[in-house]
C-alpha cells in the first residue's frame, strides 16, 4: 500500500512539473540547447539535455546529414576532432550549443593463437576485407581480412577444406606503384613487390618470403627468395564453418623494407602448385555485358 501511494505521488509531481513547463513555454521562452556525449571508438552516443525544446537538429561536423533525433548515436568514418552543433527549437525561437568531440579508433589486439574471435570486433574503418560472392569464377578462397597497427599487418584467410587447396599466397604492392612488382592477371594494376607463399598441411603453413625482381616484363614469375625468419607469425590451421579451413597471422612491418602503402591480393592454388583455385578480391563476370571484370587489390590502412 505504501509503495502504491509513493508511486502515485511521483506521478502527481511529474504532472505538476509538466504543467509548469508548459505554462512557461506558453509564455514564450526560447529553448536552451545543451548536450553530453560518450565516445566508444568512432561511435559517439549523444545525450540531449536541452530545456523547453520541441525540435532538434544535430550537425556532427563531418559533413554527415543533419539528424533530427533527440538522442542520436553517430559513427565517424575517421579519427579526429569534430565540432558538433546541436540546435534546439520551439515555437518561441531557437538556441544552439557547440562542443568539440574527439574520437579515436578503438585499440585492438589480435592474438595469433588459432582462436579467430578477435576478428569479430575490429574498427571498421581500419579493416580491409574481401569475400567470395556468387559471381566469382573460382571457389577455393572464401574470405580474407587484413588490418594493421604500428608494428604488424595482421591477416585472416579462410579457404575450402576439401583438399583442393594446397598453397596460399599473399601478394603485396608496397609502394603504390603499379609499374614496379608483379603484374598479375588476377588484379588490376597489382604491381606486387612482395609475396608470402606457403604450402598447407594438416596442421601448419610454412611460408617463404619473396621480393620481385623488376625487369622488362613484370608479368613473369621473377621472385627472389628472402629470409622469412621472424618476418611472419602464424596460427595453426583450424576447421571453421561449412568445412572451411582458416588461419591467422601477423607480418612484421619492419621486415618489409621501403613500405609506403599496402595493397593486398590473396591466391590459393591446388596441392603442389597445380593451378589457381581461388583468389580474392575475385575476378567476376558482369551479368549485363558478360565481360570478365578484374578487380583492384584491397588497401590496408597503415596508419
Ligand atoms: Ca586470434
Ligand atoms: Ca609496386
């Protein structure tokens, strides 16, 4: 009984407050704009603390569309400091408040341990990814992911587990120049200066590390072996979804001399280099023209 009475009292108080606000507004007070915010990586949750307002307009300072929500959640595409302006309105006028909001990409950690759950919650603006879709012409490679921090380039590769895949290749264009490095038919302007290549077996992948010897015709297989010791760290190969196999690894950035940018394409070959059975990004057939479309490699953000 006591609790019911208390509850009823609160309702009555809220009603009185609501009436008094309404009376104040009727007298013609302009609103007061105010807000608080909380950041989580590049995601910002705004909490409106405006008084006497009936409408809101949020300018997030990044060129995004104005939001009219009372308490919006906004995701920035890149780290930085943004001037966020809230304009609160009512029939008597409007008022605005501006705050500088600084967002940073979420720190992330990837352990090279064969547990791939750390790939599920990575900053979207830093993650480079390609997946096999229905238009692909080869089906051996299902998914690749790459992400870099100051020290490492991390990668995840998921491929067909039926024994059709025996060799994994990672091609990297590290100078942004298509005229240097291997000119692959798999990717447009590939210019791959670096290759990590390894054969799979039941439990592991032992990679070799090559740099490309530029010549008159860069479409040849002119790879020079380098010492891969310490340049790359790999997990065991594990069975994942749908009979696929996967592995994760890290490449030491300091082991790659002269890297100013990084574009990546991955190829899988049959056992004993018996031919290409998958590549991502994938060449696909354009349904309208019937033409084969050769994609560019994916770009790994280095900072
Ligand atoms: Ca892991
Ligand atoms: Ca190049």
